[in-house]
C-alpha cells in the first residue's frame, strides 16, 4: 500500500489548490450555464481518458457519439466513449447520495466502463492458463511493461484500499491520488483499470468538495503528456508488483505529479467560471432595455428584501402598471422572482442569480 509523508512541496500544492477552490466557490453562475459547462466538461473528460488508452476518435467524433441517439451496435471506440460518459453520469448520481467508496462501487464503475465487452473482461480477473503470464505488454517490443499482483491477492488488496479511504485522516486530495495509484497498480481487471482509476479518484475529490462544480477536466491534464503520466505512476520501479510497487520508496513522485495536475486543472476552472460569469451576466442584461436596467439598478441598490410594484412606482414617479410591465421583463430574464399569495402575485424579490452577481450586474449596467 502506498504510504504518503507530507513534504513542503505537497503542502504548497494543496494550499494553491485550496485557494483556487475558494475562488471557484465565490463565482456564482446561472443553472443553465452550469449545466452547459458540466456537460461540455464530461465530454472533454471522456475524450481525454479514452485517448490515454489509445482510443483513436477525435474530440469532435467523441462529441458526435455522445450526442447521437442510442443505436444497437457501436464500433468498439464508440462504445468506449459512450461507456465513460455513462459512468460519469452514474457517479454524478452517487455523489448526490454521498455514497461511500466501496468494492461494489469499484466493480459497478468497471462494469459500466466495459459495457458491451466479453464476460471475462467484466469483474475481477481470475487465474491464467498454465504457462501464461498476465501482464501489461509493450505493444512494440512485446516485453512486459508491468506484472501486476496475483489474482488471488486482489480481493484483500481492494479491501485494504477501501478501509484506507473510509478511515484515513489524510487530506482528500492525497486520498484521491492514492486511489488512482492503487487501482492502476493492483490492476484488478483484465481491462478498464486506468479508466476506472481516473473515474474513482475524481469521485473521491467530488465526494470531499474538490469537484470544482463538475467543471473542467482533470483527465485532459493527464492526457497532455501521456508518457509523463505513466512514468509518474511507475516511479522508475521494476516491472513486477512485488518488487517495490506494492510499497514504493518514493511515493512523492506520483503525489507531486497528481497534485500539480490538479493545481493546473483547478486554475483552469477558475478562468472558465470567471469568463462564463461575465458572459452569463452580459448575455442576460442584453435582453433588457434602458428603463428596465435602470429599474434593476434601483432594486439592487434599495431593495434587499421583498417589495411591491406600488412602492417602487412612487419612488420612480411612474404608474404602477409601468413598473409591473418592467418587472415582468426582469422576471422573464431571471433577475426578479414573483411571490405568490393565493395564486396571485403580491410582491417580488431579487433572484438568487441577481444577489450572487450584484457587483458584476452593476458594473455591466454602468459600462453601458
């Protein structure tokens, strides 16, 4: 089992990621924009994670496969990307229920990743025929790149990992890195180990509040330099699991790499959310005329709670009907929410979107 000692470099990465996490939490986007960003991020993760495994589909082709209606038959590369996207959706549902990390969850995710494959590729790998070595082979030389643990050791190794995740006091980012390493290294399945590891390390991050609103793709950063990704996991150790990979002498090699990728990824999420926030506010305000923007500015400045059209009309010296008409436009565009009493609108209040983005809205209104 990989054992991590905190170093100054590891602590520095965690601090920088925490700062990005705080920035992301302070930026509020409308639900429509959030949903769009999340779906796009899942597509990017699907493309990148499968690219690491040698899937030949382009990002555009991956997008088309995900958006297409289900067909009875897919080519293997198409099935792989659909499976990964479905697994991301599956884990999204598990997050809402705060489901604990478990052996069953590991098996369920791998089953989704390998959906449509032969039965022997789904579930824990078993014994090999006499004289046959189960290994990860170099596609060019045919030599074993990695010889994982014996199949009979896998259940205990997975139990050890599950116990660690559910009892450790390690920082969640360290736990996510350990889960990633252990699942790739234990190699419990004939196929789908890397994809399952990336999905479940992401799940650990999300479960502990490091999912960055489901925006951005950590897998993209692993895929930028696939050689560096694999070299970091291997840590220069011998090919045989029992020759050091079970308890690597320098685990910080992998941990530093993993945290550096998370830092880059979290920084990109900050940039994405800030840009999307500005676009979101500007796009929403573009549907308002001058008088409606003037009304919105007044409401943000003077009305923090409920208000009625009549009191606003007196303040602006216009008719009650004029204010009601302008409020209808603000309601339609998500800036104001009507409060119903006995099925009738009695008063209004600023929407959560408006309250969360007061400064940006005022800035755009004044710039116009």
